[in-house]
C-alpha cells in the first residue's frame, strides 16, 4: 500500500516540474528522477525523521540570542572590571597625594618643635654662650664698680661687733662678681644679682652703723635693735643671692655642654626641609607608580589626570621669602606654640628658685626676641620656607589669612577641584565577540572607565583666628586641633627685666595648653568634574574621552 501511494504521489507531478530536492521534501519520500532514472537525492528518508523549516529558523534564532546574550555579558563584565580598575587607580593615586600631605604636615611640626628647642636653649645664653665669650656691655663694668663700693661700705661700717656677723661675704661677692661667658638671660640675671647684692651690702653697712650708736641715751638701744634687724635681713638676701648665683652657674654649665645639640637641631631642620621638597617633587612619580601597579593588577591600561604630564602636584607651595609680619609665617606658627609651652615650665621653675635675679622675666623677654631672630635666620640665611596650601599668599588670595583662601569660597569650586582632585582612567581593547560577522563592535577603540577622587582633611574647619590665637583650620599643613597662640610682636629695646610683670603664685602654674595636632588628610571618590580637562590625554583613552565630551550631567556619577 505504501509503495502504491509513493508511486501515485510521484506520478502526480510532471517530470520536468519536480526538482528532486523540493519534491523529496514536499512528498516525504525519495521520488525517482525521471531525467536520470535514479532514485531521489535522499533528503528525506522517511516521514518520522523530518525537520520542519520552522524548527530550523527557531534554532537559528536561539543561537543568535545566545550569542547576543553572551556578548552582552562579556561587554558588561568588561565594563565592570574596567570601571573597578578606574576607581582603584583614582583612589590609589589620590592616596599617594594624601600621604604626601600628611608627610609635609608632620615635617612642618617636627621642624617647629626642633626650632622651639633651639630658641629655648638660645634664650639662656644667646650667641655669646655659643661663642664661649662674655657679653660686651657697659653694665658689666658699672655693676662691678658699684658692687666693689657697696662691699667696702659693708666691711667698713659692719666691722667689729656687728650682729649678726657677715660671714663668707667675700666668697659671695667674688662669685657674683664673675662675668658669665654668656649673654641673654644668664648675663642679665647676674647683672641683676650684682645690684641686689650691692643693695644688701649697703643695707648691712647701714645696720652696722646703727648698732654702733647703742650708747646714745634713750634711742641708742632702739637703733641697735633696728640695726640688728636690717643686718639680719641683709644677710638673708646675701645668702639667697649666693644660692641663685650657684644655680645660674649650673645653668651656664649645662647650656654650654648642650650647645652642640642646638647645632644638630639646626642641621636636622635643614634636612627635614630637604625631605619636604623631595616629597613634593616626587609626588608625580609616586602617582604614576601607584597607577601602574593597580593597572597591572586589574589587567588594564591605566592613566591619571593629572599624572606626569601635566604633573600631579600637591596643592602646596613654599611661603614667600619676605613676609610682613614675620610672626605670621608658617615657621613661626609651627614653632611658637611649643616654645610658649616649654618656656612656661622653665619660667615657673625660675620663679620658684631665681626670683631675686628676675630670670623668669628675662627669659620671657629673650624667648620672644630670639624667636624672631631664629625665624629670620632660618628663612633668610638657611632658606627654610615651609610649605603652605596654595592661594594663601599672592594677589587675589587670602594674603596669609587662613580659612579665607579662594577655594574655600562659594565661587571657588573649580579651583578646589583643580587643587585637590585627580581622575583615574582604565582602558581595555574591544573584546572579541561571538559571531563577529553578525555583531559588530560599537567601540573599536576599546572600553574606558573613569573616576575622580579628592584629597581632603577630615579635621573640623573652625575658620580664621584672630588677635593672639592662630586660625584652627583642618585644610592646612599644620592641622592644630587645639587653640594655639600666635607669636607676639617683637619686644622693644627696653629693660627686659620690666618686660613682663609676672604674677605667678606658688599654687597656680599658668602653663598654656599642650599643643595638639592630628594629621588627617584622606581621600574619597567624588562626582566627576574634570573630564573635559582630561581630553588632552594621549592614545586611545584620550580619543575615547574626546568623543564623550560633552557628557550629560546625568551620567556624571563618578
């Protein structure tokens, strides 16, 4: 029956209208080819193995969909990896800058503390102590002559049976008579002791004279008692002068033995300043090194803007060489809080043990005076000009008033981005797609991801200072976290003993608060604002970036 059906089917079409392939498919069997007499081409062996054309189209469609989905997954995965690489490059490069800012801040403070130690030491004996010579002062000879005269008066009028007797007076006189091989506080304190000792000798002579009139009726014994009282008080002062002179001699010996440490501190300051300059100079190389390391780990071609050309510079500059007033220099602001703290401790001890010599007052005077001198020396002679944030000085800037720089203003956002932001880019070549004959790459130059990071200081920004206190701002190369003083104006050339009327008591120590700082420069990803500037980048990255400009604002997420 089946053979009959097949024969009938084959005979229903004329021989010349039955192409063998289509006839075989249409009729479902192998009809003989009337032209050749041979059986059909064998496209269809039997009905149970037939594949419809719809099935073929469906399979082809699914193959295309699978290829498309695979390509989409490949592209998306590549974009994610490239974007992660760009984020990592931007963060790592910015961290190099943040570490550089912390290094500059730390070295500023160490320089300030070392200079404070120099001033603390120098205020004891000045340049004369360093040179091992006595101060050339007319007061030296005049007070010696006065002391000689007072001693003769005491010896003459206080001789005999004067009560209490003056013992070891010549030893005291000779000790005080000796001129210290120092200047500043030590010299002026000895000059002051000579005057006090002279007054004590005069008083003892007066007391001795009063004791000699005890034979005078009625008032003689009264005057004798007054004379004894005066002599006793004078001897008390003489003994106190002797003790203070010994203390001053000890301080002179100690300061002379440690003066080499001051020279070492000055050398360390210059070395730290060279270190600062190296950190600022080498930052672009560090940024490139960090970029290359991250790019190799992420398997991308990395780039930063700025990077090497233009260089990724820290947002700092050296303060001007000539500043007026000099006490507003960064060097003064780094040094004086420590000087003020440490000198207060020394002055308190001087107030306790060297009150007759007024050493605390002299030290107060010279610590301020020599602070000005050493700042001038370090800036003009040694060329140490500490780093400050850009826009602190110069035309149209804050003119030294921290917290009022251009980038702190509402219209200074672009300047802030320029100083503190950096962009990272990651690039990969266009991926090889499945069925590349069907799916064409829309970006033959490859895939680029970009991100922007900013260095910032997480300390509070309290704003400008005023009067005798420094500005407490986080965005700075000092980063004070406590209220610290400004260096006072330079004292006039007056008697340093009357410079400050110290009113310290034994119970109250007016120490300034201990200065405190916190290096807190950090980095974070921020919305992109510098893509247009980055269009100058060379190679495929620059080509793609230039095609992306202008970028819709809605796309600028990172």
